[in-house]
């Protein structure tokens, strides 16, 4: 009897490791599969990461470094760019053009964003209604956005020409103006004209994004609001606007980040003139880099522009998040 018990205990001891090792083996196999799956996911992400690093990360880092160097045309031949510290930043900030360029940048950005957003929202609300040729008209609205900016600038330069422009001829035919205004040559009108052109270019983007946001608002909410007497402006205030705020945040942030660095329109219309009336930080950075060939100071202005964009984006997103939480 004792021998039988001993043999049973020994058999149990031999079988215990085998039973415990089986789940451990399965766990190791599952971990191996998860590891291989994670590696395959990383392989799919590598091209996107490489693209971001090569075409976004490296230029930004290079521009930051150039802002602290005496980087000129000779650097391309000698490879030497002496360290300048904050000298480039002191030079551009203390220049006589910087204050004017900063003010013009603020006016250009605020005026463009306000005009684009308000007009785009009004058009998006209009197209929310169903009527014949709705889709065709919405498609035609995308044309200003699809045309290259330099082409749009050339067309508008012809329209706004003081002597032979279509606008002055039209206003003269209606006897609305006696003298032909210099839309692009007057220091008091040039910035206004450039803002109007940029509004025209940016309206399709605002319409497309805001119209998509309006489509996601259920019709049942408007029907329920109508039963409570909320129609028209009250329906917009209590139904449309609260549900559209996330889309509005995206539109405004992207609009500011894009508008603050607009260059094509200004170069095509006025090249920063007359008398720096339309000079912005972006156009001044371009002139320093590619007309005066002082790439260090041009990079410094570009870095200032990046900081301004980031500060605005962070402040606006935080303010919007607090408003949503309340």
C-alpha cells in the first residue's frame, strides 16, 4: 500500500510541471504573435515617419539653427556659417520695417480670417437648404481654391489695375468714383485690397469644412427646437453653433496658421509695397533671404513667425476647451 502511494505521489510530481508549462508556452506564443504584429504595424508607419522627418522635421530644425548663424551665399561654397547667437534676432527686431510688418501681419490675418469665416459660414448655411443645382454651385465655389495662388494674384492684379483694371472701369461706368483709385499703389488702399483678394481665395476652404460640419447635425434637433419655438436665429444660436464649435475651432486654427505665412498673394500683387504698406513678416523674411541673401536674418524672422503661430494655436485651443467644459 505504501509503495502504491509513493508511486502515485511521484507520478503527480512528474505531471505537475507539464501541466504548468503548457499555459506558459501558450502565453509565450501569444506574446510572440503580439510582438510580431506590433513590428508589422511599425513597418507600415516607417514611411510616414520618414516623410515627416525628412520634409518637416529637418527643415524646421535647419531653420532654427540658421537663425543663430551668419548664413550667406558664401556659406554654400565654403560650408562655413559662423555662430551669431541672437544677433540676427536683434537685427530684425530693431529694423525700421519690423514694427510695420508685424502690424500688417496682424491686420492681414485678422481681416482675412474674419472675412473668410463669416462669408464661408453664411454660404455654408445657404447651401444647407435643398434647391436645384445645389451641388453644381458648390463645386464651382471650389475653383478659387484650386487655382494656383500666383495665377489668382496675376488675375486680381489685372482687375485692380489703376488705369486699365476692370474694377475701376466698372465703378467709373456707374459713376461711383470720379478718380480711379490706386488699389495696389496707394498706401491707404493696398493692404485692404490684398486682404479682399485673400478672403476671396480662402472662402472655398471655409465653406467646404463648415458645410461638412453642418451635415453632421441631425435634422431631428431642429425639429425639436422648432416645437419649442426656436427657429431662425434662435435655432442657430442654441442648436447649430454649439454643435458646430469643434469644426469652427479647426477652421480658425488652420486658417490663422495658414494666413499668417501667406506669401504668394502679397508677392504677386504688391511685393510688399508701396512703401512697405503691405509688408508682412513672411514677405520680409522672403526678401531678406532671397533678395538680400541674408539667410540668417530671414530664418530668424521665419522662426518668429512659427512661434507666433504656435502661441496662437495653443491659446485658442485652451480657451475653446475651457468653453466646452463649462
